[in-house]
C-alpha cells in the first residue's frame, strides 16, 4: 500500500473534492474525473507512472505543482548527544510540579482511579520543599530565556497551597531577572479569599497568573461524576468559589490575570447535551468573552463510575465516548448561523483545529526531506514534570513512562535518547513510511508510551488520521461557507 503515502482525498458538504499532497502540504481542488483517478492511484489500483502515461494533462499538472513526489522513506530527525544537551541546557520554559497526590474529590473519570493501568492511584504523599527547590535550581541556574512558567499539579494543587506559595516565593526572590508566569488547574472547592488576595499580589509584581477551573456544566451534568469522597456533588460549592474568583480576581481583558474553564464531556454523549453545556456557560454562568471554556471528551479507559446509577460505565456508553465530534459540531453550528462573524465562544473552540490546517507548512519547491517525531516535544526542553518523589517525566499527561532524570542528578540525556528517540524511531520508521499523515501527525508520548517504552494504544494511527482528515473537511467547509469569518480567525491566529 505504498501509494497511500502520496496524500489524502476529502469532500466538503457542498460535494467539492480536494486532494491533500503530503510531499508539499498543498491542497488542490479536483473534479470528479480527477478524484477518481487519484483514488485509484492512492489505493494502488493504478501506478503513478501509468496514470501519467495515459493522461498527459494530469502529468503536466502534477509536474507543475510538484505533486506526488513524496519519497518512500523520509528519515526522522534525531539529535546527537551534544545537540540534545545544548537544546536542553537552560531552555526549559515550564516546570510542572506535582504538589500532592491528595484530592478531596473522587471524579468518576479521573485517571488516578485504581482502574486506570497507566497512572498511579490516589495517594496522600506531598512533595517536600527540598525537592521543589533543587528542581527549580537545576532548571533555572543557567536559564537562557526571558519567560518562565511555574505550573502546579496534583491531586488538587490547592490542597498543598503552602508549598505552592513557597515555590513561587523562591523563584520570585532568587531569580528576579526572570519574567515569571504561574498557572494551575483546580476543582475550586478549596479556594479561599486569602488565596485569591495572594494571587492578586503576584499580579501587582508583574507576575502573570493563569487559573483553569474544572466545571462540567449545569448541576445535573456536573454532579453525575464530580463528587466528594463521601459521594456528595460538588457543583454548588464550585460555582460559589468560581463567583468568588470572578468577583475578586477577574479583570476584563487583562492578559496577566487569566481565568478559563475546562469542561469534560461525559456519557451519554449527544449534540443536545453539548448544546446544553455550551448554553450554560454562555447564558447562565454568563462568562465574559475573555474567559474561555474548553470542551473535551473523557479519554477512553478513564470512565469508570456513574454516581447516579451507582455503577461502572460499560457497554454501549463506553463504546461511544466520542460519538459527537465537537469541532465538527461547532463548525456546522457556525455555518448554520446567519451572523457574518464567529461568536467568541465558538472561535475559542475552533482555533486549535483551524490553526493546524491554516498554518501547516506548504512548499512551492521541492518536497519535505525529514520529519520530527509526530506531535512530540523534546522531553525536558519545553516542559518538565516533577512527581512528588522528584522523578522527572516529559509532561503531566503521560502516566507510567521511562524517567528522564530526577531532582538529585538532573536530566538524563542517555535515557531520553534511548527511550524517546532511538526506540521510538525503530518502532515507527517503517510504519510511518506508508502514511500520508506523517507530516501532520499529532500523536504524542501520552498516547503511545508505557512504563518500559513504546506501548501504543490500539487503533491510535487510524483514529489520528481520521481526526486530521476531519480538520481539513471542517476548514474547507468554513472556507466555502464563511470565507470572511474564517479569514478573521486566521488573522487572529497570526496576531
């Protein structure tokens, strides 16, 4: 099936056909006759050589546009030890500190429930300040960048607010030349006015603060899975504390005081449910335009316990955790809307998807010569996750995976090269050579890394290709139906 590497065909709601060329990143419109020809080539029913011989117009066009030139094998880019050391030394822009394993909620879909094999269970350990201090010194001692982000994780980060405060003050007092940003995600239940007042003092010292709040929608939806250890729903106190935060911290269009919401869509999934949740944030909670909310599904394998039914989720509901594609749904909603522009809440939900298509690399001459490791970052370069025990991991989204160092010895270059480059490439090199999506692939270590190295989720590649294709369909649906509105979005991304 080697011809599949050349590209991908997709069709819009207006029945227009397009071909994405993987060698150049170009997208070209095609009539029905051309699309049938390309379909035969991609499915190895017709060789490219024969197609060009039998159809001179086709041959002249692909030669002019430099299409169908993607090599049978493009090497992955892999750094040497020295290159990796140079790219890591003083370059890590974000430390994610696991303040505690403790959480006062027991959300039915949380990755730290015992059923999830790739992650630890809930615990009661907290990080000693000495581990945090030594980690900060390792990263910041020879820091070469201007901006640094200190992110806190749990458990529930506010369950160990004292350590959070100590870490912030340590950087604040010992690395005064660094432009500091602070961020964390919270269930809000432990938030106090004193904490908010402290965050306000950080802003007065030109330290940006980003607080992401976990709210799953209106009461009935939120309380079905987001409950305290005793089984009581958390909605009422969450909204009370959210309003406290809005009243005492929020400032309109202040980019250094950011509040956002993370909403997890839980079964049963339907367009009606997503509409209800979206309207709740827009109308009932009456969120300002600059308070973004993100809608995302539970990762498969995470869903376990439905408090309403007092049982584990299984069967049909478990098999349809993502039955409605959120980006596709928002795109269709925007197209049906009579407004010439896109609502801010819709825009926030579409930005990432649109950006992946509008800002892809496109070559007018030549073809791509090498590729990086899918959507993976270089472990330890952009971010570093530190467990309560001081182990270094690539990020907080990866469960049990090979360590990349610790607070005593620092970053382990050899282990990064072994597990996250060499063994990774050995596994994917042949597999990716047949794939049209390799230049756009956003698979990251959180989806294919296990305790001892590569442990790819079943069906991951097919799922990823389907998602990428849907992004192109949505983008070109917007282009055909809301061209001026799409232009506004693309311009905003550029700005």
